[in-house]
C-alpha cells in the first residue's frame, strides 16, 4: 500500500481517537480503535440498506413488504444506487485500514487445512501461528473487496444504462446479482462467527476491547505480539486458576 494511504489512515485513527473513547480495563486488550469501529458499522449499515433495497427491486413479488421502509417502490429503486455507493466509499476506507493485517501469509494455508476443526469447535485453542485475523476472516475480507469492485463496475453500468450496449447491461445484472448472493452468504456466516459461534467477539466491535483470554484462545500470535507474553503459558495459567 502507498505511504500516502498509510499516512492518511494513521491520521484518521488519531483524529477518531479524540472523538470517541475506548476504555481498556485490566485483563483486556484493545482490539478495534474508534476509527475501525466507525468504518465497520458504516459499511454494515449501508450494506444492509443496499441488500434490503436490492431484494425489493430484484423480486417485488417476494419482497414487496420491504419497499414501504424506503417510501415506496420508485423511491427504493432511486435510493438503492446511493446506498451502494456509500457502502463502496466506506469500504474503500476500511480496505485501506485493514489492508496490512489482512495480507495472506504462509500460516493461513495451514489454517485452511484445519478449517473443519475450527467450524466444529474441536479444539478450544487456536494454533500458535494465528495472528490478528484468521484465514477465514481474511477470506471474507477479500471476498468483499472483489465484490466491491464488481458492484461498483456493474452498478454504474446499470445506473447509466444508455452509455453501453444492451448486452453489457444484461451481463452486469447477472454479475451484480451473483456478487450480492456471495455477499449474503458471507454476511450470514460472518454474523454467526462474530456472535454465537465465538462468544466474546461481538464486544470488540462495540467497545473496542476483548479479554486477554479471548485473545490467547482465538489469536495466539496476535496475543504474543501485543502483550509480549507466551500465549500457551498464559492459557495454562488461566486454566490452573479456573480449576482452583
Ligand atoms: C450487522 C451485523 C454484523 C456484526 C454483528 C458484525 C460483527 C463483527 C465483529 C464482532 C467483528 C470483529 C471480529 C474480530 O475482531 O475478530 C467484525 C469484523 C469484520 N466485519 Fe463485521 N459485523 C456485521 C456486519 C458486517 C458487514 C455487513 C460487513 C461487510 C459487508 C462486515 C465486514 C467485516 C469485516 C471484513 C471484518 C474483519 C474480518 C472478520 O472479522 O471477519 N461486517 N464484524
């Protein structure tokens, strides 16, 4: 990533830190600063608005009940591209914000091989090499980035449909809808992972913090990097304390 983008991101983080507060109590770690939380929830809001208005346009027969939320059918149609555009704008900043920690590394290939164990919660402790985000989270991020490009290009082609041929617009409809289905599937899995499947994760996007226990269980390499302590040792110590 360019140094200009990096500098912009650092400046934004600094300025947002003054707008909101993140209290980190003993036994907790800072997971997501104010700027990251602001971007995440802005992306989420405009994604959900795009999804709802998009469904209402895609199948009025099934989703007619949604249109009153946006002031009727024609207004839903008019608002949808704007919701999409705002989703794109906020995700662009989030992309810059998360570009570095989302880089694919060798240990991600190993995580992919263990994915079944992760899904079935077979082992309560993640492998030592799992850093700030696991490979599943990175995949979701990169799937959004690809869909982001597809949504933008096909969305603009459909919005300004007199600029190109009819077949270009027709293909755009198909790609746009397929990208939306991919995103919907990812979104459902994401919400499940961020709440019910991994308790203690949701608060990281609310107050910005996680417990040390959560960090050493789910992201041992990140725990080591931010605390300088051995995650396995810390885990064993916590377990012994619990057994007492
Ligand atoms: C509305 C329900 C949502 C909930 C409850 C939710 C929850 C969360 C939580 C708790 C995290 C932090 C995970 C961690 O620190 O390990 C997170 C991260 C993230 N969220 Fe969401 N989120 C929601 C919607 C969305 C939407 C709509 C998008 C984008 C379309 C999105 C994109 C991301 C990405 C890319 C990450 C980082 C990677 C990951 O953790 O999977 N989220 N979310």
